[in-house]
């Protein structure tokens, strides 16, 4: 019976150095190694799966863009990744607390996106907005007329944060195309 050799320990520092050189596969390897555990940490902190998923995405973007700043003399690569992720979660929680207090101070927003859109100047923009599906139009109006954050729009429309972000991104692209 052949004896299998133990797998060498995962080298976080080498993978971070590869990320700093722009090697995308290194980021993939880091995600495969730690993504599930980092998601668990985020979920314990923010307690909302959609928010935890968004933060995990943001954390890996930070890890990718900040890998060149990682200093192995100040700590382990794995510890640095957890620190980046934890700081993002704590900042999100602080932001959420500010938004909750801001929400109480907000005036009553328009009840319907169509009603809000009536307050916009009649123009090509108005015509292009009317071509958007109602929920996407509502996202744009709440973001740019009411001044809501993505999280506030998600709560107001009772939709996942990632969905709201995608709707806004797609709607802005559709408006850009329509206005050309």
C-alpha cells in the first residue's frame, strides 16, 4: 500500500507576494484556502448573509490591492488577511449604526418611484428612466433624488444589498446608453 506524504503547509506569505506581482491565481488560491472561514468570521460579526458576502468580496479586493503593503515582519500573512477582513466588517457595522441614526432623521421619501420621477425635470432622462423596470428605477431615484445609500435602498425596497448594487450598476449603464 503506497504511503502518501503529508501536504506541505499553505504558504500565505508566498501567495500574498504573488498577488503583489499581479498573479491572479494566487488570489484564487488564497480564496480557496480561507474564503469559507473568512465568510464565517464576517457572518458572525454582521449577522446578515448578503452583507457578509459583499464584505467577503470587498475583503479579497483589499487583499489583492493591498498585498504589496503586507509586511511579514509585522505578522503572518493569514493574520493580515483576517485583520483586513475584520476591519472591513467593523467599519461596515459603524457605517450601519450611522445610517440607522440618519434614517430616523430622513424625511419621508417618495412612496413610489414613479411619484419621485415626476419631480425630475421632464427630459430625455425622464423618458429613459421610464424605460427601466420599476424596481431598478426606484433604486436610481432613491440613490440620486432621495440621496439614499445602497444599504438604505436595500432596506427600503426589502431587497438584498448585492441585488440593489447590481440593479443600480445595470440601470446606470442602460441610462448612459439611452442618453447617447
